[in-house]
């Protein structure tokens, strides 16, 4: 059997032997887990520590973290490897331990899922390098590709089902990450952090991400947004991706993984304002907006995810949410995101950056081989 992915210019068939692709075929929507860092802090991780060390030093705590989201009803759980590339680990003098940390993280999750008796996707988390890519910075796509490939192969060897590239912000790093991840031969998911007036901090709009699919070396099985400025902004981004996809004549599988409200400083700690009820409303609204893969990011606990599971299972389809409905249910949306929802992709509308025609032409000139 095969899973069919629609791309600019045609469709691609992928083997249905992969659990992620099979579950997408069997279910309308899949539930992702919640926050990794937030929940590891609750288990004793200290500010400034690298969570990836815990995969070797405290595997029981990492297993407990995974188990909490499996038990909450997640269909997809991400490995504790967000900062597991050589550039991030170099900050902790651990750049030579990429394979060790990533392999261990994946193996722990594989074993926890097996013990649970549930069908859960093992998603290999791959976060950004933390470097600024040329032309804005010094990092080349080729250098980034090497780092992402190293991490991808370690995750594959550890037993992940898919590679989950998340929280990226530049077109150049997207190319590097997908090129590097493609060496593993696994399905790839990519999500950007839309956090600056309807764009990533490097100026990429939701519409740009849709257009990017025609330029990547390997097709994505799903893409979308994570983290950012809270649930409302994530829903707006999904609406804007859906609108752009309809204009382009494609039917993507969209991913929404929003933060649990807004961070607040409470009694010396960062707490997120989102309640389980808010995350339930967010889940329904994400589905109405067109997302099929939905979860929580920063601040989202197993308790939140358990309520999101109930919300997903009880979902009744409604119209695509408009600005008023999103803001009423989830909070304020940036002016740039509002402008995009109204079809305004001009600089004045708050969507400057790679979405502008001149930038698109420049990007095509910079397109990697």
C-alpha cells in the first residue's frame, strides 16, 4: 500500500509500511505530545542545562516524560533531541556526542511505546542549529546539511519512524535541514515558528512555507507551525497556510503545535497561562482551520494533552475560524497575521520578507542544487 503526497507539479507515493503514514490514512487527525523542556524542568532539569544529556545520565526521567504523554493519549511523541545537533551541543562541549545522545533518546521512546501496548509514532525531534545562515550570517547550507544529516542518521538508527524538524525560521535553514534529513530515507515533517507579526523572525510567512514545497530537494509529508506567540497566532498561521495552499491548488497535511498560552513570571518561575479548557478550544479550532496533526508546545503538560485528546475525539466540524472567532476564544492576533487572513501579503500589510515578489526571485537565484 502507498500513501499519496500532493506536491507542486504532481503527487508522490510513499510506502504505507510507515506507522505515521498509515495512521494518517486511517484517522482524520493525529494528536502530538506537549512540551519537552517545560516538563523536564518539572522533573529536575536546571536552567542552562542541555536536556540531551539526560538521555544518558537520567534515562528513567526521560522515560517518565515520554510515558506521561503516551498515557495522555498522544498519537505522536517527540524524542528529547531538540538541541541534539553538533552546533547546539558544542555549547556544552558535547559536539562529539551527537550519535550517543540521539540514539539513546530514540531507544528510550521505542521501549516505552512497546511497553504501553499502544500504536504511537516515534518522532525524531530536530531543532535549529542556532546559527544565522548566509546571506544574513556566516553559516552555509552545506555546513548545516552535514550537521542535520549526522543527527538524522543517529535518530534513524535509534528507531524513529519520522524526522520532525521544528522551530526553524529561515528558508536557508529549511533547505539545510531537509537536505540533511533526507539521507535517512524517512518521512519528514517541518514546522516553522511564526512569531514576528505573522512571520518568522527571518521574515518567512505561512504562504512562503507553502511555496517552499516546490523548492525542497525532498517532499515533506506534513508541514506547519509550532511555538511562536501562543495558540491564537498558530491558528491564524494555519488559516493562512490553508488559504495559500488552496490558491496553489495543493492539499497539504498541516501541523499545529501551539504554546499553552503566554509565558508569565510567577514566583520565580516561568509559567504558561493556558488552561486545559483553552487548549481544548484551540484543538477544535485548529481542526476547523485545516490542521490534521495537532499538539502543544511550550507549557503544554500531559494534563493539557489529555483534555486535547478528549476534544479531538469529540470534534464536530465547524466553519473555518475568522479573526473575530479566534480572538474571542484564544486571544489577540498580530496585525500582520490579520492582514494575511484578509489576503493582504504586501509590506504594508505586515507580510514583508520572502513572501514579497522580489524576495521570491532572489530566493530562486539562491536555490540549492
